């Protein structure tokens, strides 16, 4: 699936949820479902700067040719949910598709961005910047 197709699937999931509380509950559930990183991946090399919570994003080669596979984790429940959405959107995608996708607009559209605290908004922006940096370097 393309980034746009992944985004459409997430839009449908979040559209079903009526209010911000239901959306945050769903985010927390998504974060809980993230596979754990290996102990040696909780390092400074994978840590995302600019997040109040601890966040790790691990980019690696994908089984899809020329694509980037992502895994991630956070020590905070809501932030782990944001990581899960980012991983769902961008994992196994082509760098050009990652760079072309307007992630801030997407998070606003699904009703998450406006409900985040300023610290979490900054953290989300840092995660998106990190993914874009990885895509640019690929």
C-alpha cells in the first residue's frame, strides 16, 4: 500500500471515532500494539531529539525494493500511539513518497494535532522531521 492508501485507512479508522477522547484511547491502543525494539536499539543513535518523552525510531532496509522499513517505541502511552501511526504510514514506503506526503496536515485532518499539548506537538514535529531526514538521505 502507498502512503496515501495507508493514510486513507487511518482516516477511516479515526473518522469512526466520535471525539478526541475516543481518538486518544485508540492512539494508546495502537501504541500498546507496537512490537518491542531490541534492547540494543534503545540507543542515542535511534533516539528522536525534541520530544519530551523518550522516542526511538529505527529505520532499516525494507523487503520492498528501495523502501524504508520503520520500527519505533516510546516510554509514553499517547506518544507511542503517535509512533505507531507514523510507522503505519511510512514503513515500507519509497523515500520520495514519504517526502511528498503532508504529515502535519494529515494529523490535523484526523483530529489529533489540535488536541495535542504544545510539548507533544513539538515531539510529533520532531518525529516527522526525523523520518523526512532518513528519507532524504536514502
